[in-house]
C-alpha cells in the first residue's frame, strides 16, 4: 500500500448506506502523507519552546474536564502512527488535569479529539476499507487515544499496539460519526515472528466499538461484513479474545 499517493446515539437500524455532500474538512479527509510531513514536528516543538510568554497561545478545550488546555511543548507528546514506521509521527496534546489526549497535530494543525471522530458527510453509515493516510490517522485516534486512554476498562490488560501501515482494516461509520474499527489478517499472511507459518483463514485481529455504540448490533454487522467479503469461506478471530472483541461477539448472539 502506498501511503504517499452529544446528540442521542442513533440505532443501527437508522444507519443505512447513503451519501451526502462534503462540507468542513475533517481529520479523516487528510489524504496524503506528504501533506502531513510538510510540517516538521521537531521544528514545531522548538518554536513552541521559543515562543514569547506574552504572546497569546493557542488553546484547545478538554472534552473530559471542560477546561482550556494551552498548547505548550511540555503538553505535546510525540507518538508513532504505525508500529513499523517510527518516522511517521504525530503530536498528542495532553490535559494537565485528566492526563488524557485532547487533540492530535497532523498536517500542520491541531485536530480536537471529538471533532476528529466525524467526517464531512453527515449521512455516511457504512463499513469503509481504510485506504488513505487520513483514515490511518483516524485508526490511530481510535486505537491509541479513545481505546487506550479514554475507554479502556480498568482491570483489563488488553492494550492494542500501534497498527502496521499495511494492515487491512475497516472503519465503521454511522451518520458521519465513526463507531469503531476492525483489522484483518488475510489468509496466507505470515505470522509475525514465525518462520514459514501463515494464517489458514482470514482472521479478525483487532476489533473496537466505542462504548456509546455498544449493544446495538455492530458485532453482528461485522460478521455480516466478513461473510459478504468471504462467501462460503471460514474466517475467525484472534486469540486471546480482547475484552472489546468479546463484547462485540456477544452482540451477535
């Protein structure tokens, strides 16, 4: 893959395939790695450090604490987007109070967390295969911020590692808001760290559904999506089953 080239939650029955017009630009619409890398994050951090203390600083509201977080170097944390490409990085802006990430810096601007979970098409309600760099960034937000920092249940050990740049994945949408995602290991792909061994069938490796969308049938919809992609074929789920994946599987019963 060439990466360079809180209103009421609607029920899943309302989430039908549809299209709409594009309006304001969102994180998921950042199309290219080149656009993201046009700004050197290291130079940006240096500029924050050298900024005059009397100058009005940019601030972003924490969606959890409802306070304004001023953008400073100390609050900006560098994170790798992909497991296998340390050179592709973004900044997370962290709240002093809750210690959670409140925004992501990519493509030369800060994207507040809650805004990054939406797209410009308010009618988008579908399973969409990840193809663009912006969609990879949204995977990163769901995996490394929403799941790891915001919605990870205490007492459960499962934490998803950064997702490889070439990992097959789908984003799940409902009315222009991202519901979650799942990643897929295709049949024949070699096991990581195993010599000559490969997957005998397509395997769902990671699956995450945001808490506000759980118990609405999305686990069953994932099964239906897999059955559509692999008719008359076996497919499976990774082991051990993560808590989020287990919750999704309960939905299909």
